[in-house]
C-alpha cells in the first residue's frame, strides 16, 4: 500500500480554498436576500408570497453568481495561471 503524499497538490489546496470562501459567500448571499425580502415586504403591505420568493431567489442567486465569479478571478490570479497564459500569448506574438 503506497503512503499518501504529505504535501497536498496545489489544485487540491486551491479547490479547498475556493469552497471555503464560497461557503462564506453563500451565507452572505442568504443574508442579502433576507434583507431584500424584508425591504420589499415592508414597502407594500399587499405583497404576495410569489413576489417575496422571486425577490429572494433573484437577489440571492445574483449575489452568489457575482461573488463566485470574482472569487474565481482572484484564485486564478493567485495560482499563477494568468501569468502562464500571458507568457504563452507573448511568445506566440514574438515569433
């Protein structure tokens, strides 16, 4: 039976870091959606439940998508993939 590698791979540590940040962003998204639902419900007393559900899903998923994409941008930048792509593109232009 081979011994497991003591040092985790960079890909594994990046994925763990992404999911840790993404869980926090999911909580942030839920909080923002709850605030939006509260504000909509407070603004009009005759609001239907469908409006509140649509508001919660729309705001929550939009915040989650935006913050998730920004997280991927920052992780990509810190992992060195951006510099590698720039170097390869630069080499092709010089030839």
